C-alpha cells in the first residue's frame, strides 16, 4: 500500500517502497504563497487514515467481488481521479515509446501486481495481517538495494534494522508455534505484494528518474496502463458477479478514488512541501490504523504476537532508513 518521491537528495529505494505509489520527477518545493491552505500535518493524518483503511476496504470488497475485480475497480476509479487532475492542470500524458514501455513495467510492479496480490491474500488472512505485511516493504527495499544499487552502501545500524524487521515478521507469524493459525498461502501473497513495491521502485529509479515529465503526468500514465493490464486479465480469470451489493461496491469506489487517486495527489503535495523524509513517515502509521480498523470494524481477532511483532517490524524498518552522517 504505500512510496516517497524522488528529490534532489533521494532517499533509498527502501524508503520509497513503503506504500503504493508511482514514478515521479523531482518535485519543486512549494513557495510560501503557493502552499495549500490546509496544513500539511492535517493532510498527513488524512493520508495515514486513507491508506490505513485501504486494507479494510479490500476485505469488504472481496466479500462480493473476485480479487481481480476489486483491483480493476480500484484502478478504474483511481485513474479517473488523476485524469480529472490532469485536465484541471492542463497537463498531457508523457510521450515516447520507451517511456511508456518503462511505465508499463512500473504499472505492473507498483500497481497491478501488488494490488491484486493483497486482494487475493485477504481472501484467507485478516486485513490486520495484510496491513502489517505491507509494512515490510522498507525491509525488502533495503535488502534489494544492497544488491541492485551500488551507491546504497550498508551500515551496521541499517543491517541490524533489517535483521530486527524480519525477526518482527517471524513474531507476527508465531514461528515458535509452527505458524499455527496463520494461513501460509495468504501470508506469502501479502509478503510478495510488499516485495513488489521496492522491485518496482528500483526499476523506476534506473529508467524514469529525471525523465523530464511531471510526476502527475507519469502517475496518470502508469495507472492508465495498470488499468489496461487488469482489464485484459480480469475477464480471462473471473466471471461477472452474481450481484452488486452496495457496501462492497462503495468499498471498491473508496479504495480507488481515495486510497489510490486522492492519496497519491495528497502525498505528492506533502513531499513537495516538507520533503520525502517526513512524508515517508506515513509508513509507520498505516499498520497501526489497519489493525485498529480491522479489529474494531470487522471484528478480526488479534493475538498478542501480532501487535508486538508489528512494533518490531516498524522499529526495524525505521533503522533501515537511518543514513550515515556526511
């Protein structure tokens, strides 16, 4: 579920892989006269709530629709929001076959694949567990960046954070009980979804950084391509739903319009105003909100190891973002 944007001083890919996102070019920091009237802290809180509740919305959506249908609906409504933003700002989609080819890969790795995997995962695991699995993205990103990005050198603190984070994952899963009570397939799908984000961001960093296109233009094109990918796949593997219940439909609409479209626009604004380091802190609130929402609104059970493991995961993820002093 959620990714900080590239700037002149880029954070590591692990930092950008925390939540669903899209490629961007370096945003220009807002001047005092052009800053939004709504304080960034209020928008930050709203973004945390939107992305935290996304896992609950996925769960509700899959009660009536197939996972691919939930993802397709999410992408359709998210793309519609960005299309409106492009029209209002009079921006065009990027040009160039090579750019679109790289965006197609980004669309698969950052949207179509992880969104679908989370939807499939929540067919058999609680939304609380899915939200916690999403928080492992910075850990995967740290591990991958050590291999794929030569300029991202490890430090003892960051390596310790990596080990601590994956210890937290084992705590969440209750490894000392032999993973009793945890659906292995659903959990594996959720962890694979969280792994897809940093893989996508490494591709974006290598191929689209500094492309000259605006972040809104690239994001709109990426979501459009992800929608096309799901529009092709969904009819091949699903049948039309027997009915269209109101609540699951509203959940899919909110998941797309708010959790994908509006959330991306809000995050870009926060990054432009206060920078990616502060913006990426939203990562640490998402699993907390997802857990509270799942327990309070869906009545999902919660073992003691789940919140304890989640805290360990977040502590490890935070350590992986510690940069050495120049």
